[in-house]
C-alpha cells in the first residue's frame, strides 16, 4: 500500500448555501464535511491548491486519508465529491470517518495486467472489452487494498473474468456477490472485433459468391413471376 495521503482542513462556522457559494467564489477554498464513527459531524474548509495536488493520485478516491482538523487526525475516506458539470471544478467533498474494527464499503480501482500477452488477442484476434474499471469491496480498514489486479494473459477469445474470478486479498469480499450468483457480472471479456475476424470475413465472401451464382439461375427461372408482380403494380397505379 502506498503512503497515506493527508489533508489539512479548517473548521467552518459560516454554513449554508450562501456561505458555501461565497467560499467557492474566493477561488482558493472549498467547503467540505466529515462525519461518521459515532462522532459529531464537522463542517470544514479545504485549500484548493493542496486538494488539487492530492487528488492527482489515484489512491485519493479509494484509500484511507488522514484528514487533520485542528491538529487532530481523522482516518476517513471520500464518500461523495460534487463537481461543476461545466468546468469540472470541485464544489464540495464529503468525508466519512472509519473505525478500525468495523468493516467498510469502498470502491477500489481494477488494474488490468498482461493485456499485451492475452491469448485471446494474440492468437484469436479478439479485442479486450472492459465492463468495469473499479469494484466495490467490503473489508476492515487494515485489509483495504490499493487496487485489485486482473491478469489477462490466459483469457481466450469468447471468455472473460467475472466478479467471482477476481483474486482478492485475505479479508476482502466483493459486495455485489453477497446478493447472490445473479450479481456475478463480467468484469472484462475478450470478444470478436466488430465486423468479425478476418477468417469470418473470408468465409462470408466465399458463401456470398456461391449464393450469387445460384441467385442468377433463380432470377432467370422466376422472371415471369417477377414481371407479373410488376405488371399488377403498374395496373394498380
């Protein structure tokens, strides 16, 4: 696991939509809140520059953060992050405190490895289709993985990896699988490219040529019937 990321926050007494709007308008601060672990929620202020730097790391979205408020360290995860849909600027962040002895639900990224060695691509001419890029897991904070690897080397054409096929660290479970086998959805698959493989295209061309030759004979034999239909159509017109 990478080094824990930390953020320094200030307590915010001026609350409400108007106060948050004024804070964001300043350009260097954004509002936030931290709650959970049976402690009193606290409204916070974060420095935009520090937050922007920390958010550049993938671990920010899935790992335990050290949120320091008035010198006190709070172990927390990002539970919600609101952005301006026009420019992507962060508007507000919710942090949830975690307890060392209580299981937590969090989404962690999937890292797909050995895609360049995948037999379904190299030998079968397939393409890799990613259905998920992250997965929601349940575990104690001490067991939280930074990411989960998905090895693609031995995945053949027409096959893939489902949630139940993920190799998980000890103490980690996939939340979706706790709801039953019908939630065992595919994570990634190796499929035939759109338009089919080269072999399929050659086969279709061969079949098409044969059908064309047969079709010419049928057209000659059925010309009278075809002409009769056209004649009826002209008469109706």
